[in-house]
C-alpha cells in the first residue's frame, strides 16, 4: 500500500495541501524532546500543513524552535483573536476580535514562529456577529492590510463549534458561519467541523468551494454522538468497513471523499497514530459505491446535510435555554 499523501489545491490560493494536515492543539502536553521528535516526524511523513494558534500554549514557540530550519517544507496556519494571558486552565479560550488584539497576536505569532510571513492567518472561532462592521469592519480591514504588507499570505476563519450542552452541537455555529462568510468574498479559506457523523454543512462546503474558498475539516474522528459505537453499528456502518479497516479510518476516508475538502486536519501526540493516519489518508476518498452507500446509512441515524446531530433541522430557530 502506498503511503504517499496526495496534495489537493487549497481553493484559489497557490498552495497545494496534503490530504492530511496536522493539528497542534494538544502539543503543549508533551515534553520538549517528544514534541520536537513528533514535529519532525510530521514533515518526514510528508505532511505539509501545520495548524496552530496563539491559544495553544507553547505550540507556536515549539514549531518556531524546532522547524524554522525546515520552514520551506510547511504551510503554517495560525489563529488570532486570542488572549492567552487571560485563558485559564480548563476554561474555554477568551476571544476578542478587534484591531488591537489582532495586532498584538500577529506580532507575537511572527516572533514565536520565527518567520516573517504567516501562510494562513485565521480568526479563531469568530462568528459573523462578533465582527463589528462585517466585511467592511476594522477586523477584516486589518487582516487585508496585513496581507497587502506581506505579513500574512492568506486569511481565513477557523469556525467554532458549540458546547455539548447546546442543541445542535457541534454544528450550530459552523452551519451559520459557512452559510454567511463565503458571501463576504474576503476569506481565502475556512476550517470547519465536518464528517460522516456531522454532515450538517456538507452541501454548504461545496458552495463555499465554488466561490473559491479552500476547506479544511476537523473533528472527523471525534465522537459527536454520545452513544457513538451504538449509533455507528445501528446504521449498519460496520458492514461497510473493508477488511482490516476500523471506524476511524472509514471516517477519515469519508471526509476525504467530499470534492470540496482540501485536507482533513487531525491532531495526535502519538507517532503510531500519526503514521496510521498518514496511511489511511494516502488511500484518499472512499470508492464511489461505498461512499454513496455510507451517505444513505448515515442518514438513517439523522446525520445528513442541513440537519444537526440529533435530527434538528439546521434552519430551525435556536432553542432558547432557560
Ligand atoms: N476553533 C478552532 O479553531 C479549533 C478547535 C478545535 C481544534 N482545532 C484544530 O483542529 C485540530 C484537530 O482537532 P479536533 O478537535 O478535530 O480533534 P482530532 O484531531 O480530530 O482528534 C484528536 C484526538 O484523536 C486522537 N487520535 C488521532 N489519531 C488517532 C488514531 N489514529 N488512533 C487513535 N486516536 C487518534 C488523539 O489522541 P492521541 O493524541 O492519543 O492520538 C486526540 O485525542 C486541533 O489540533 C487544532 O489544530 C481548531
């Protein structure tokens, strides 16, 4: 079996990104030597896209420290709107979207990553209503200015998902963002939660790609159904697994079957898991028959385009919590 990761065009950018990209949200939990070894392994296995954020502890610093000698081998994507000095352990990130925060974040990201240009600069989880003035507001204006000045090459939004306590988890924000942002015609790419178990935005991803946006998907192998194993079996999805294929591999290949998806973003702190993910992603999308059958079976458990996990129509009003 080949383990060469194919590359796909990232929207209208001039980047070609490997079908598997690497997320560093949990990198901070590793000791230095292991983090260094893992980051080099990522590149040695042929992955060319690394996702980080100001909000991921020392992830940017480690990428800068260990990989600056291999800078030309990676597309580095980071995020802004972050206030790491206010984040507490166990709390969700404190995010603010204004010029001053972005300016501070950019300066710190460039320094930490030891680079003079960030390839992909994303708003970390901004929903449209958080961006005052929308496409004409100061945040978008500042991002575009940084692009013109060459401090960042492309700009995007890493779209947030809701907390598990919320109806429509995890797709509510994702659906709304991917519905609205492409029409602003300012962002070059979107990172969003999507996969077989969460197909809410499946059709909107194509619309966004048709407008030129690059699409990275994450959350592909996460268990968004509380009773994931039961649900997976109930839908008869186990019957679709090829010999030796596990559910995780099937889900990665399902996500890669979507024509709008440039890359599946997965994080791991385990080199064996990393290698396994590379092997799976190297196989690309599912065979057409299996893909079509998978779609039908996902539907039987309520995972279908335009619906949230649990079968709530995406266009329904947000239930008001008491
Ligand atoms: N709002 C945002 O912008 C946002 C939010 C969340 C995440 N992200 C980005 O997206 C990336 C992916 O995050 P995610 O939330 O979608 O999680 P994920 O990367 O899909 O899943 C991570 C989990 O899967 C496990 N895993 C990975 N490969 C495995 C394998 N082959 N076998 C067994 N377990 C495996 C990892 O554990 P091990 O370490 O043990 O392998 C880890 O617990 C993050 O690193 C981050 O870069 C962005």
